[in-house]
C-alpha cells in the first residue's frame, strides 16, 4: 500500500508564498516515488492552487482560522481520512500548541522552520534549510526530535534540478540583472530597485523583474517597467532560465536566495522580514552574496551604488558563483525524503535460514551483470561462502524487507580498521522506486551509528554501471579514484562519515 503525504501550508499577500514554494519541492519528490500527496490550505491564491494541482497533488481547502485549534482538528481529520504516513507543516502561524495537538493525535510530523519560532518541538523531524541553522536554535526540542539543518536540505523544485549539471558562463561585461523580492512584496521594495535601475549609475543594464501572483503592486510596477531594457514577469514558470540568463540578482533573503545560490548567481540581498536575517548574514559571510541591509534601510541610491561596485568585478562575481553552488547542491528534497521514508524498509541480520534466499538474490541476472565476478554462483560454493560470512566478526550481512516483512534485497559490509566496503543486491521488482538508494542510505547510517571507529565507507562500481553510481552519489558517496578491482577497471566511491545525509 502506498504511503500518502499530507502538507499543511498557506500563502497570501501578507505571509508570502515561500512556504508553499518549498513544500512544492517536497511534494514533487514524494510524487516522483509514485505515492500520493494531499495538500491542505486555508489561504492559497488561485495561481498557487493551479501549481499545486498541476504537479499532481490533491488540494483540500480548510475552513478555519490559520493555526487555530479548529485548523489543527481539521488537519488531523484529513490525515486520518487519507491514511497519511506523514504530515508536513510549514508556516509561522503554526505554534507549539498546534504542533502538540497534531502529535497528541499520533501523527508523524515534519515541522519546517526558519528560526525556532515555535519555542518547543515535539515533532519527529524539524527541518531548517537555512545556512545559519544550528542546534542552538532548538534547545526546546525533545531528545526524540531529529534536526535536519543547513543548506544541504534546501528544498528546490524539479524545475531547478534540470540545471544540476549546468555550468554558468561568465559574460563580460556583466549587464543583466534579475530582481526577485518575494511572492507578495507588500512593502513594494521592488519599486525601489526599479528606481535604482533607472539612475545614471545603472544606465545600459538590462533587468528581468519577477513578481509573484500575490503581489498587490503589479499594475504600478508594470507601468514603470516599460523601458525596452526592463521586463516584468508575473509568477513565471521559467525562473531557473531567468536566473541562468542573469549576471547578478537582487533578492530577498528567503528561499529564493538558496535557489539563486544553487544557480551560481551572485546576489545582492535585502532582508525583507526578520526571519530572513540569518540567511542574509550567513550567505554574506560565506561569500555567496552581499547583504545590503534591511528593507527599511536600503534606498534607490544605495542599491545603485551596490550594483555599480560589483558589476565590473569579474573575479568577485566568479568567486561568489562558485561559493553559492558549493553551498546548495540541489539534493535537499531527496535527503528529506530519505528521512521520511526511513521506516518504510527494515534491516535485519541474516540467519542460517536465509542461506537460499541470499543465494537467489546474488544470482539474479541483473545482479551478476554488475558484479565483478559475473558467472552464476554454484549452490555448493555459496554454502561455503555463507557459513564463512556468518562466522566472520568483520562482516555485516543484512536482509532488507518492506513494511509487510517481504525481503527485497540484501546488503553486505566488509569491515577494515577504519573503513568498510559495501555491496548490495536488489530484487528486480524493487528497482526504479529509489529503494536501492534508500537501502544504501539506511544501511550506511546504521553501520556508522554502530561503529564509531569507521571514518568512511567504500563502494566499488563498474564504469558502465551508471545507475549504481547515481544511487551511491545521492547518498553522499563521491568518486575517489579509478583503478582496478578484481583485475577489472573500476570506480571507487567513498562516503565520509560527515557527508552522510
């Protein structure tokens, strides 16, 4: 039976659209695994309703005051009616009492947060994808709450992931500016940027100005952005393409600043709300952006001066681009999915009774094809090997089963002094559903938790086995070398303990 996901998130001109946009990325990842997503909202502009439904999520509207007791009760009813395995909550209107009500009903809860606004945390998972996220923000989290912190968990929609292998070209001179200041921009900071771009310091520059569907100033901005070198885009579906065409971005410090970093686009950041301050300061300190100040502090003159100060500094722009791309790699939604799906598979040590099953797994044609010894394994030889492995204190041999207890694969670790080597075998029916990746991740996590002396895990992969290389790469393994293994060309992939998602 498929696991269903329930997302509770709103958007409006007051609260913006950032909570919805990042939850869209998580919904896409869940749907990509072939499982349903239900989306519950009290407030959601028509354009965002269309986006939610377009990706394949089922939209459910709640009639309640956002964050109130009635809201929580109706969310619980939806979760129970739809038999959801997880509930995701994202928004500052949801406080500790809301969280407590959902947990008291027995829901498994992922709480998306930016600065510790709820104070106390009972959720199973707390996700803060900001560059300034740290455990110090969550002294009120229970010991059972797992914290997913930092840019490696940044939630990027699939429209961005298509650009993962893209390399930014550096145009000289830089002259294209992208302006994107949130989905609503209630204080119309976009107008100040437009005024800056119309000063003599910025003459000759081109600008793409992006505004969200909840922006109340669209008509005014449209009338001002009428120059040939200024183009207004209302809730565009090709935002990554606009970022790719730009040389510099002027942005708020919300989730868009992480998308910009992923695209390797140097940026000037304006703090549009207090909850963006951590992002602004840490992206500035890291060197991926330049922080211009709070919205109340910036003026058309100061914005124009900031643009002029970096527009011709090619070395600075290249370095800002490199740092941004190193901070956000685009795999954040997948890493969160791994944590959400962890309990959907189970690992257990093999026993003598599993001898034939492990032989059958090892002899699957697809498994033999990617092995460094491709010939079928005789039963008698397997019996000897299996008995040896069971006695070996430096071998971990585990079976992977689904929630019904049905085995679908096996994983083996051979332990050395400070590293282990992994090999896996997966049943044919389990392929194409990210189960192999989930097995690699969960087994590696379990082994590293069990053995503090291990610094890394190795995997040997045939050069033509692209699928395995991708699966291990998603789990934090990096290509370390190309050399021979068992007399054949091979790629050595290595997972450092600190790189495990």
